């Protein structure tokens, strides 16, 4: 039986563009939040084009700037396989900054790691 | 005065009166009493979707005139609710210099979140007497450009008349009676449903 948490508020569902991790352990932008809005990740889809397994981390900030903060547990993506994680398995972490993603193993296409998320976005106090 | 149905009623949209009943259109300082001669539905569909067009990230588009989509004939009243199809913030101006849905400090918007707490859209309800059209001030709140900015309208059309029926198509409706205040209207003993028409807000 699936046990679902009952959210006390409602947001709007949106999808990110497909992020492409091409450098190992280096974050790239995943989803840009409109000003003053927040969001919760509801679905994650990963495809590992690389020849080796990789660990994918979603967070905020930039690895290059030393500001990357992992916000969700990492996922293990087998080489040549896709991985879908739905909201039952995703903690209800509220993002207040733009989402970024990094993969422990990655290379330029066609050996990149593709990541896309579906998020539930909440309204903020400004337009 | 009818207590039910009325304007801004929660739940799925319905006409605010039956054919043959009276509407009291409440303006800023004038009240005009009409009898409804005919009612027609305007279902939510593409001809009544206003597309303000592409809006660059974070930008507010120039005020959009809805005249080609929402204008009513003379002698008619439009009754509309709305919802957005894109993630935009829509401020409804009716008339152009007056923002609807406001208080002393703020003007509320119709946006993607409105329908979450108001699924029936009754808080987006507006009335258009003849060509007292709304203008839309639409903002793209995202960090990326939008190719289109759409807001859909749906509701009812009321053909207005008096004891002698509706006038010919395109003719101004002649009210049964006009009043200078609600108190005067109440003293008249007519039965009616009050409809606040746009432009009253200050």
C-alpha cells in the first residue's frame, strides 16, 4: 500500500528543462524559480548515457563556486539505464533557491547524464 | 430583493437571474433596473481565450484591450469568470484606469494559483455592461520568456430590456427605472438582483 502525505497547501505542477551533466561532480542548473516562489520536487527522471554508473545529487548552488548544497538523498543511476523516482519516494523538501544537479560520473554527450524534474511550485509575496 | 441566486456565488457558474427577472446594475453612484429578456451561455472555449502574446522574462506587457473578444452588444450584459492557461499574473482593469479586485493598498491578480483555492472561479467574476470592457495587465513572473500568455473567459450573456421587452439588436437598452441610491431602489418595491458593474472600485 502506498502511503501518501497530505500536503497542507496546493501548488502548481511544472517541469524543468532537461539538464545535462557533462563534467563529473560539477553542478549545472536544473530549475530556475520565479522570484519569491518556492517548490518541492515531485518527480525525478534520470538517464545515464555514460559507460559507468553514477550518483546524482540534486541541490542548490554551484559546485564551481563552492556553494553547492545537496538537498535530497543521492540516487544511483546504472550506466545505460533510466531511473524514475516519484513523489512517494521523495522527501518533502522545500527549495527556496534555484535547483542545481551534479553527477559523480559524467562526460560530454553522448556520454552525459540527463536529469529532468517535475516540481510543485508555491506562490510568493511578489509578482 | 432576491437572496439567491446572486453575483459572486460560490460553485459552478450559473445565471444570476432567470429570464423575466430584474437586474439592478449598480454603478458608482447610479442604479439602473432592467428586466432580462434572454440569457445565453458562453462556454469556456478558444474564441474567448485572450492571448496577450509573448512576454519576456519578468516583464509586464502593455495593457491589453479585450474589446475584440469580450465586448457586449448595446443592451447586453456579460457575466464572466476566468482562469489562466499559462503561469502569468493578470490584473484586470475595468475601466482602464481602475484595477479590479483591490483594496486600499493592493490589487489582487488572477494567476495560476487562483484556481487552486477557488476551483469554481467565483472570485474572478466580473460583469461587463455593453462595451465597458476590461483591460488586462499581464506579467510574466518567470525567469524565462513566455511564448504566449493566455487567460480564458466563460459565463453568460444577458439581453436587457424593460416592461416592453428588449430593444432591437445593437440598440441601447432603456431601463425600467433608474435610482440615485440603493435606498431609493429599495423603496421602489421592485424585486431585483444587484449586479456591481465594473469601475466602481476606488
